[in-house]
């Protein structure tokens, strides 16, 4: 058995390298420490079902014959697998960009680049492995986090080449900016002060919006951070920053929203840019900032395409009653490829049964027991059909769950999953 793992307190470089390990070693099982940083935790809350990661307690370490370690070269940072440290006969493969360390590998790729994922991307290119846009996005997040978006002194040309390659594979910078928390310095503070000094709020379609024109000179980094902070401080549902560089005759438009009813990605795309419902940006040449502002206001006024849970959720629902035998539930889960099912009696949701609940069975004969003996029935998280996809995403992150039953007038009408929400936030819904 091969496993690939990384350091505790996993950051995006560590997690990206972990998943890249499964690309380079398809038969390796990814093992993630229990402790991950907040950015990665938020990312996993939405994307968990895309990556079949295991926790240390899920692994039979006595069966491990090969250990692939990424983004660390120190045993102390791998305390979740310390039982393998003294094991003889295990092949150790190491991918890292940190010099030094006390791990003695059988084989290693250790170079001082800005990020470990950079080294693994080079090998992925060499082996001509295909990457999905979501994998490319995750890998680019690893590079950007460890290199400060290619601005740290530790950044190498290889990091930049790898970033360019991932952009070619359709990595989504808007998604990356949603999960990374970039630094905020004096330059951004000055821009934020100017935005607040000239701030105005308007009510459009029942929501408070702000659209602000600010003149800048040359490159100002992390303007998306400024717009997000501006929106929060002004307490509006959506904010647009129009950053006008007179010398270059160019406007950079950045939008941020916390409500689905103001779909930033849809609005910005009509201006020639891109994004997703909560964020978007576009660069416009030879236009007057006042005209850009008027365009944004008109687009917000006319943006009536609201995505409902009915557009996202799965239905009709496959459910079981509380007296269904566990062996029948197991058969349904296996045949349908589901990870869980709602338990419904008389059109009312009474519980949830998941694959994890089968761990409660201690004897074979319990497979004939009714599902009500093992289902989860306390504190079931549900959502009303009139709620927004953004609220569902927040519930998934808060409770770290993979599916939420959708109710209307107390009756179960659908199920919305992490995958459904992910499709929405990656803007993969049909036009």
C-alpha cells in the first residue's frame, strides 16, 4: 500500500502537493493531517468530495510499503504517521522545497523553489498528465500562497513558468482569490481611504450597492482585497471598484458581492471579463470611468437572472423509510454511488443514513436491523427551498457536511450537495 501525506497545519502548497501526488502516483492513497489552515479548510468544505482524502485513523499503517512525503523534510511535522518513522523496509519518496531536514528518503526531488507544487507540476508536464480546471486552480493556489502571488524573493522562474502553465489549463484566479487571504499593506490602505472618503450607496433591485471611481498610478497589488474590505466597511450587498489609470488609459473593474441576487460574474462577463457569482474583474482600455460606472449600474438594474435551489438540487429523491433493513440501504448506496440517503416517513424527514453510519454495526446480523437504529436524527441540517445557494454554501462550510435536504412546507423536495454548490460557484450552470 502506498500513501502520500504532508505536514500538519496543511497550507495550500501542502494540500496541492498532496493531490499532485495522486496524479503522479495514481495508486497512492492521500492522507491529510487533522490540522489544516483555515483557507484550506474552507476550500475542502466545498470541494471535499472531489478529493478522496483519508485521515490517519482510516489507514492500516501495518500495510504501508511506500511513503510519499510532500512539502516537508522533517519527521516532527509528520507526527500523524510517527509509527512509520522506525519501520524498516519502507520506501520513502520525498518532494520538497525546504533545505535541510532529518528525513532520509529512498528517492527525493528537493530544490529551493518558491513552492513544492512547482516541482511536481514540472514532472506532471514531463509525463503529459492531464489536469482539470479545478486541479489547475488548486495547484495555482499552492504556488500563489507560498510565493505571495509570485512576489516573494524566494520566487524562481520555474514558479512563474508553472503558474503560466496552470493558467493555460484554465486555473480560475477568482476562485483562488476567494480562498486565499492576501496581505494588506500601506498602499492598499491609501486606496481604501480614498474609496471610503468618496463612498456612495445606492439601492438597486432592493439591495444596497456601491460603485466607486478611484484614480491610481501604476500597478497597485491586491485591489480585490481593498474592494472586499470596502464592501464590508460600507455594509453593502455588493461593491464595485473602478480603478482608473490615466497614464495607461485603462480601467480595472473589480466587483464583490455577498448576495446571489447581484451576480458579479454574470455582470462582469457582459463587460468582457470573468468571475463567479461572488467575485469578478475586467480590464478595459480607452474608456471613461464615468461611462463604466453607468454601465455597471444599468447591468445591476437589469440583472434579474436569479439562480434558485431548484436549479441546483437533485430530484426526484431516492429515500428510504425508517424500517428499511440496513442491507437494503447498503445495496442502494453501492448501486447509486451515493454517500448517504434521507430517511423519510409520511413525507417527513426523520433522519439521514450515511456510509459512515455503517461503522456502528458490530455484528453481521445487524445488517437486517432497521435503518432507524443507526441513522443520524439529531441536529439534522436542512434548508428551505426559498434560500439562496450562497446560504447553502455557508451551511456546508459551517457544519462540514456533504449534503443538505431541501424542504418546502416541511416536506422534503430535494437534496443539494457539495458538488451542486461547486457547480454554481464555478459558474458551470447552463445559460
